[in-house]
C-alpha cells in the first residue's frame, strides 16, 4: 500500500510540470505560425486553463432554425477609424467565468451600449446576464446557446433586470429575482441582422452602434495578448459570441469587446482582421444590432428642475397684477434649468398646472443631462388671482419637483386709446372729438399740429391759421 501511495504522489507531482511543458510547446508552435504567416499579433502564455478556456465557448454549432434575414442599412460615407469607446458608448468589460454564457454577455453588452448611446444613460450601467443564464430564460444556460439572435429577441419581448436585482453566478439556476424586479426592468425595442460582409458590419457599427457577433475559436486564440488577430494554427474548439465596438481601415481590423475580464488581451478587448470575416473564424457569422426601448428606463431616477423664470410675451419679467383687455389671451414665456443625471428626459413630457387643471404641453426633445428649457404657454384668462406650476416627467414615469407661479389678471377699462380709428365711437369721425394726434380730420376740430386740411376749419375763422402754432398770419 505504501508503494502504491508513493507512486500516486509521484504521478501527481509530475502532472503540473507536464502541463507546463505542453503549454510551452503550444505557445512555441503558435509563435512559429505567426512568424511564418507574417501575422500582426503577439502571443503569450495561455491566459486560461484549457478546460476553462473551452468551457467559455458557448455557441454550439449550427441552429436548425434559420436566423432572420439581414436588414440592409443604407450606406453612408464612413471615417477610416471609428471606436465607440471614444464616445463613451461602451460599458466595462465583464467576466463570464467558466460558463458557456458568452451569448448572454454579448447580448447584454449590446443592450447596455444601446442604452448608453440611444437612451442617454451613463456608461456605468450594468444589466444582468444571469437573467438570461437562469430559468428566467428557459432555453440555454452555461451549456451554451445555438445563436445570439434568439436571446436578443427575448430581450425585445421580455427585457432583463439590472445586475443589482440579479447578480451573475456563472452557473445555471432558478429565476430568483429581487422582490421589486418590476422596478428594475429594461429592454430592447427592436433588433436587426447584419450581412456577413466587412462593409455591412462597418456600416452597422457606425450607424446603429456596437454589434453582437459570433465567431469560431481555435486553440491559438487562448495565447492572444495584443495586435490584430488572424488564425495561426490549432484545432477548432467551439463558437464564441462577442461585441464589435469599432473598426480601423488602416489596420484593416474590427475592434471587439470580449467577456473574459479586463486582464485578457488588450484590456479585455481584441482586434481581428477583416480577412477573418470570410476566413477560418467566420467572424460575424451571426451579427445583430439592437434598438434600446426608451420606455423601459429603470425607475427611481428622478430629474430635478430649478431657477424658474416667468416672462411675458415680450420676454420681460412677468408683472403682478398683469393687466389685459377683455378677451385678450395671456402669453407667458418661461424658462427653467434642469438636471437629469440619468439622461432619460429625452422623449419625456412637460406638464403645467393652472388653477387646479393639468395641461400636457408636449414631449421633450433634444434634452441633455443638464440645460435650460424654454416654453410658451398662452390662453384666455378671467379676472382675479391665478396660480399653477410646471414639472417634467421622464420616460420611466418619474416626476420632478414642481416649480410654482402666481399672478393676478386685472381687466383694463374699455376706453378709446386716442391714437387710431379703432372703435365704434372713435373721436376721429364727423362730429366726434379729435384725437389730436393724426391728420385724420373730416370736419371735426383740427388737431392743431399738422397742416392736414385744404380749407380753413372753424377754429381758423379769425384769419389766423393756427396749424403753424408760431403766431404767424
């Protein structure tokens, strides 16, 4: 028994050394292939244990059901380089762990970028991949998926929750949501497929945002450290799903977000040659862009408004009491400052209350996270005191604080303004009283300011034409 035990210990002690030698041999083989093929990437020691590496490849062969047909995107002129990271349109790199959940991470990464770029949310948001891996999505799990378009369609119809509501476990499990999960739901409004062509992928990334794609993975990919990856050597291990966030025509490559943590590759990202679209990796075999559902912003994020200014229609401070003639509408111009750190006032609603009634003044457009909003509000007003307020509501249904205002309407007396022919008893008619301001005399008293009659008037009977008002005959 002792000899057997010692023999077992000796074998166990030798295994790690054997693995190290095998890994060193594999690395050397990859480096030779890179040099022979004159490829533009650098290899280093394997980042993951071979078993862990293969467990992360969660795209399993070909799906029996055909994916949706690609939706052509009208082409536009593209810059030579584009990277959504430079526009803060990419969230942090996640780590899927030893679980074949890359399909969930690529799908959620696309949703997060859409929420940031299209929805104006901060790029610190973190949505739950576990929601897809768990029984909440009763299709796949750590065993892998057969596509990325199916989980993305699920996000369109059902959405997901944020990471706080359902943290990642790197394993299958029940649909164990937080108690107030309905307050944490977010989702997609729609999705579209992209043709597996370099130009089509570039157009989609530039015009639609980061694109979730699938690719074949070979043994050499575990040794990638930097540069523009292209297949060097090694056996096929499985399918993988990632997120394309940019491209570079000078390097002829796509910029890609992986889900193996920030310590892998180029800070969690890698670049891959355009040639791999139709090469061994079949990069972009499936490619999906998404549209964020702006009606699914998480609750509990309330905008604030302040620094209210109420102006009249001339843009002057609104005076109280405010005098108007009867049946004259009051036009109020108002501005206020707003702060909305969550960025979801875009397509929100502006409301006004007046004397107990609520008015919806329309949707809000071109809203930033901070700024000044101006609006005009006009209506017929009765005599007396009036009060109201303004507030905004974001797309998650969160209402801001209310900014109150008050004013009084006093009807002015209905008398002639003595400046024009503007009422039925105007003084500028025959027999009326002249307004003494215009050359409109038709037989009444002269205005004594202008030479506006061709014949002497009654007040000139003494022979002195007083139109000159200088005492000259």
